[in-house]
């Protein structure tokens, strides 16, 4: 049975034109204690990703991001954006994310997609 994750907030952002879900999830990433994860609906906007769910994303983050370190990618602007590729249940995924508002305890998951 999948682990239930605690939803803290769900809202629509008119500025970004996207749904955003914030969950309580405790992991350590880049030596920082993370207590919350926000997932945007960006991953749902491309056809063929209907099988990806927020719960799947949270499971992958919990199992494949905990106690891991990553360097930010070269990305324009002041935000430090991370790209992480990982395998979970024999499928490969690519995540794009950052720390929300430059905090160190809240990850913002912008996109996830399967890779071949």
C-alpha cells in the first residue's frame, strides 16, 4: 500500500497559470533538512504522462533524493536550478527543481518526465 503523504496546501497560481500542491515530506537534500515539497502541474501538460501522479513523485523523492547531493545546472537568472535523473521501479525519470524562494527547507518541483 502506498505511503500517504500529508497535503498541506493546494492552490492555483494565476501568475504562473498552474496548479500547485504542497506536501509535508522530510528528507535531507544537499545537506539541508527539507520539510516541504511543492509540486506544480507542469508535468501534466504534455500528453502521455497521465500515469505520473503526485504520490509517485513524492515516493521517488523520498527514496531517490534523500541523503543525496546535486550541483545546480547552468540556468539563466538568480535561481539555482537542479536537474536530477534517477531510476525508480525500472523506469528512468528526469526532475527539474529548486529550493523555493531560496529557502533551504522547501523544494519546488517544476517538472518531471520519463526518459528513455
